[in-house]
């Protein structure tokens, strides 16, 4: 983005300053930041400026009202303030034509210059005052034709400023631009552009009588030119001095003639003599001028050579910087692997060196076998309770049971180390809000309730209160425990409800007790780790505008064993409609919780999800934060949703209702149904319009593949308004032309064949094919795919129709019904990698990710939909990425616009992958592939290590969603 910093200086320009500022507001480009400096005006300028800038259309408009410092110092303040790539200084009595900045900027970009200047016309009469000549250094030395209002690159500014010695004089602009040009800057005239220049009687250059002005002008010119003696070999300096001496003599003689008229003839003779000398000086000056121009040409030639050498050096420096970035990314990845290997080696070495290991291994073998068998059986039972027999089989297939050990390793090697380090470095927090912890209670066992409260009392952060609401428990033990807790700590509040209202009303009773700025939702048998509230308040100290904070969580059984961690993504607006992934620990701003009237009766079982959906409708996205740490332990006991989601099936019926009502409130037409797995919902959006979709399919030969692909589109797609564009990359199989002819006959104008006979470049081929499209939406599709779900276009378009959505991807299967594409993790394996590769139909994926709509940062272009407007906004695919990662790059650039990318799990296709173009199996292809890897690592740097759709506790060097830690 080409940002122009415009600096307006004003001293007593009340009649004109409003017109000046408004002419900047009305510029044809709006990438402007504006600074107005009022240099101690004594008229009404201050009031006029303040009222005028209230209507500024720019993101950044600043105003400085200072004591009178003078023009040079004021402009220097503006130069120090400017951060744009280009700078323009405007005097407060002049004004610009609407295309002034755009025309100047275009000339600057199109030329090899650093400064562009224009001509001047009278702002009142429109008469041309100065028709600026084309740039010539020799001409500039003799007369200034570059006005203050000239656009220049900030990069050439360096330490150059307006000379304070000229502060209340004139020719400051002449000196300033001469200094830039003296340092190597190039200047160019903007053709047919005029500044509306106001000629005032009281301007600096017009004050005083003619005689004094001439003298002062010569002094200033002499001062300036002495700063650049090499331009004129000191000749002009002597000429200026001589001319001044002659002028003084002439003036002195004129004064004498007024006193003595008899001397007039003699003075006239002397004047003629002086005039003759002056003519001689002019002839000398002409000769000098020619020599100067010749010297200037030589200097320009030398400057060009120096510039060429500088450019070569800059290119070499850029290459070095790019390589440094690549090395840094690779070093971080190596550090990740090295840390993991180091930890394992140390643990292994410690064990193997111990005498206990050597002696006890033989003695404890029978016990060890029994113990391992019991642990394995316990895990199998736990899985069976959640997912039944199929789930056990699937877990064994995917080695999920064995992976519990990796989580235990993570707790020891990562979490314990981090928590211990945080405890040592515990610092005083400047902002310590009261957090009210809401706990609805009903017939909970004393052991679990005590553990719950005890975990809160053990918090590092102490400014909390517990709000317990007993929902008319029938267990005497529960009520007695609550009374004991109430007497234990004055921060523990208890209300005993007189009738059972279920969890929503009980939680609202707890909310009524809350005095805190924030509330936390905790179940009566769960636990918080000691650092939970500290981590929450720590992030609030970084951003006090947050209204919703959530963390990662795991489950804890009756024996205190932790398992099944849920490492979550950052805020995912589409996933939250498919699944309440936020869950625990959730921290909410109390005022908003009360504004939405807390929890709704009739939504018991899904009350937290319903509350969350209503809550986020009242806040902005930047008020939500995710803490990627386990700050909540969800008790897995009989009857809890933590242990067996099937034990509360009623909750999912209510969950469907809560999502459906959320969409209705947001005026979005959609149908919500229960998903394939408990706690997961399917959302099918109604289409606002049947907009045309242009399906772009690149191919080279591949008759069978392409025919299978296009036939499946025609025969299976239920969406009617589409066109198919074949980007033919030089097919030489005669059957291809016959195939194209048959589709033209069948589809008419809805089928287009664009011949692109050129070296393979996936990005360029697709960009050129898009030029032939007429659809509002683009759907990029590989030729080795075939349709599974008939409503695949409607499903993808259902997301793409929303302005907030950028790229939409699909679920792609191999022919053996295992996953080929379930979304893309950025950073995986170095740049990016597919999730859930080779997962079968019965594999739900990590927390049912394979059956939810998910806001991945990127999706594959093997099947990718995007609006044409967004595609054009980012200038399409990057053609320097010829084969690999062009889709990832496109997604990341679209995401940078503020869009959400979506993987739509219900849009399903088969993908045979790479049959048409082949594999990366030649030295040339491998070299190109490695070059594209390096380009991505340099372009995105550490962004590849922090995918918001992933979690920093997952490894980037192992299978996706593997808990190792980095």
C-alpha cells in the first residue's frame, strides 16, 4: 500500500486553511495520513482547523497547535512525524486539484526518480504563474523551479531537514531540495499538473521594499550556494558577491543623486560602466553554465554507475537476509526435534543407569505385566464408555490408547517445567480484577465438591470469590458440606435454592451473587490447576479490553489420572456452530453476562453453548483470547458429559436448538441437524442467490481423468448455475479435442476451453483461465477428482457467500475411502501439511474434527472456492510459486485481508492426486520444489510456527495433533 504522509503548515491563514485541508480530503486516492501544524496563528485558524479535521476520511489525522517556531522548524516537525512511503508538504494558503497526489504518485512510480514537482497557477485567477521546465541541474542552480509542494520518497530523506538558518527568510524549499539532489536524489516534472498557488502581499518573499529584498535575496542565495561549492567551482559565489557590491555602489550613487542632482550625469556614466561590467559577468556566467552542464553530465554518468553498483549490493543483501530467515525457521524446527530427542535420551539414560532398574527388572516382571494389563484394560473400558466397541477398535487401529503415554510425557517434560518456571517468575500484576467463580451444585459427593473448592483456594491469584448455588439438593451431605465451606472462607458465598430449577436457573442464582468484573464457569466436581486464574489475569494485563477468555482442558478420573487433553484452536467462528469447543475454562465479562440475562431455562444440557453463542453476539472478535494451556480438569465420573457423551443424549437435541436460534438471531437462514458424533452439529446454509460459479480445471491430456471429473460434475451436481473452464496446458492427445467438442455440444456457452500452450506453471495457468470466467465465484478443481456429494457446490457456496469468508475447501478421499485432505496445518513439516491422512470412514479425527466445519488457515486448491472479488483483490495465485504451495500462499494472503478460511466437511470428492502432472521425481523438479519451500519460509517466517487453527502444544514434526510440545 502506497501511503502518502501529507504535512500542512499554517500561520494566520484563516481565510484559506479550510479550502486547503478539504482539497486533501477530496483526493482521488485515500491512502493518506494527514498532519496539520498550526504555527502559533493569532487569527481564527485554530478553531477552523479543529472543526475541519473532524470530518477527516483518513485513518490517521493528527493536529499540532504550537507556539510560533517558523516555517523550517514546523516542516521539520512534520518530517519527523511522517511514516508513509511518500511525503508531500502543503502550505496552508494553497490547495490541490482532486487528482494531484494520484498523478504525482503515478509519475513517481513510473519514473526512476525520487522527487516529482509541478507547475504553479494563480489560485484566484487560474493564470499560469510558473510553467516548470523539465529537470536540469544547471538550470536549477541558476533559478529555483521546485516548489515546497513536491512529492518525494521518504527513503531519500535520511537526516536532511529544512535549514533553521533560513527559518524566517525565504528559499527554504530551494535549499531543501537542492540538498536532496546533492545527495543523489533524482527529480522529474509531472506533466500538465498545476498547484493552486496563492500570491499574498504579506508572504515572506514579498515583505519589505524592493531594494532591501534584492539585498537579502543575494545574501540568502550566497549562503545557500556556498553549501554546494562543487556545483559552480566557487564562480557563482564570487559573481554574487561582485553583483552585490555593484548593486550597493549603484544604490549609494542613486541616494547621492537625490542630494546633489549635479552629479547625476557622472553617476549615469559610472552606472553605464558598471552595466558593461555586469554584461561581461553575464557572458562569463554563460560560459560557466556550459561548463557546469558538461560537468553535470559526467556526474550523472558516474551517479548511474554508482546506483547500478548499489542495486547489486542491495540485491546481495536481500538474498543474505532471506537466507538468514530460512536458516532461523529451520533452526527452530531442529531445536524442536533436538529437545524432544534430548528429553527422551536423558530419561532413558537415567533409568538404564539406575541399580534399581538392573536389580528390580527381573524381580518385578510378573507384577509389571499385571499392572500394565490393568492400565490397558482401564483405558479400553474408558474408550468403550465413550464410543462403544467400534471406538475401541478404531482407537487400537490408530494407536490412540498408546498415545496417552505421550500426554503423560508432555505433563512431565513441558507443563511441569513451564508451570515451575512461571511460579518462580511470578510478578505483581498491575490490574487485579475480582473473578467470581460460579458453581451450580446438586447432590454432588462431598469428596468431589471439596476437591473442587480446594483447587480454587490453592490458586496463585487470590482476588477471587466462589458463588455456590445449591439447586435444592436432596442429599443431606451436600448441604452440610456447603455450610462447612461457607464458614471456611469469607470469599465463599452460598445460596440455597428453595426449589429445583435445574442447571440454568441454579447458575443464574450463582450469577446473582457475583460481584466480580469477570465470571468463571466451573462444574461442582471439576478442578482448576493452581496457575489457572493467574494465567487469565496475566493476559488481561496485556489487554484489558478482553471480554471472553478460554483455555485448553483435559479430563481427570476418580484416581486423579489426567487424560484426553483438548488442545484447542484460537477463535473459530464456524467450528463453534458445529461444536462447543470453547467449553472450559471459560471466563466471561460479568456485565455482558447480565446484559444477556445469563443462562436460559429450557436449554439445560446445552446451556453453556447457548450462553456462549449469545455472549459472542455482543462483543467483537478482538475481545476474545485463547490461552493454549491446560487450565481445567474435567472430572470423568459416571453420569458426567466428560466421561461418556452418550450418557446425556438429551443435551444434543437442545444443542441443535441453541445453534438454530443463534443463526435465526443473526438473520442467517440455515438448517441445523445432529452430526455424526455426539456433541457435533451439521449446519446447512440456505443460498442468498444462485450466483454463477466458474469451475476452473487445469489439464494436459489425461483424457480418462478429465472425463471422469467433468462427467461427475454434470451427472451428480445438483447446483445448476455453473460454467466449466478447461485450462488446457498444451494437450497433444487428439482425443482431448473430441472430448472438448462433446462438452461444448452438451453445455453450450457453459463450457469453455482456454488453450495455454506454455511451460507448466499452475499459478499462471489458473490466473489466465480466470480471465475467461464470468462467474461471481471461482472453484478451482483438479482434473483427477470426481464428485461424491451432489450438493458439494451448494455446501461450499453456503460459506463463500458470506463476506467474512475467504477460501473454502472440501473433504477429499482416496479411492480406498481414506482421507487425502482434511484441511491444512500451516508449518507442518516445514511449510504446510494435510491433516488426518489415510484416516478411514470410522475415524472421527481429533475431537471429531473430520466431521465439523473448521477454520483452517489454509485448504488445498485441488478443490477450492473463492469469490472472484477476493481473488482479484490479492492478485490471484503467486506465479513465482509454479507448482507447490501456491494454494497455501493464496489462502494466507486472503486470510490477511481479515477473512476466515473454511474446510467444509460435507463437501466430499474423490482425489486420485498427481496422476496428470506426475511426481517430484527429477533433479529439476526437486530443485524447484526446494526453492518454493525456501520462498514460503522466507515470506512467512515464524508465522509458520504459530498457526491459529492448530495449537502450540502439538508437534510440527510428527503426525498432526501429536502431543509433544515445542
